[in-house]
C-alpha cells in the first residue's frame, strides 16, 4: 500500500490513542500503525483509495482500533486467546469492495 499512516493520522494522535506521552517510540508506533492501516486497506480492497483523503472515516477509526490491539499485544505471547476485532470489522463492513472489481473493469 502506498498510503502513509502519518498522512492519515498524525503521530500525535497515534500516541494519544495508545496513551503514550513520549516520542522515543515513534518509529515503533508508526510501524504498528502502518501495519494496521495496510490490514484495513487490504480488508476493504478498494483500489480507488490512492491518497490519505480517500480513506473513509470509519476505516480510519477501524485502523486505530486494530493499531491499539496490535500495540497492546505486540509480544503476542499471552495465555488469553485474542480474537479478531469485531468493532473494526463492523466499521469497515460497508466500505468493503464486495464486487471485487476495479473502476476500469466496471466500465468495460
């Protein structure tokens, strides 16, 4: 994906979302947030989203939820089973490209 997460959500808001005050983990925060954004963009599979402004607000909110989960459970070693974030999927549900077509395929 070519959309940068910090173009979608500023690093300050990412820090605020995970309640982290310092800036010494910005690279780690950005890496997890970018992975969360990439996950959400792949899940929705809308090829028309080329810029940060194209990403709908529900998908941005879903990305923050996924990012929070990823950051909170970043070691992935837990005795509690972790599940898919249903709230994030619900937010993205109506934004998903269910037709599995690109705009050029639709006009053909």
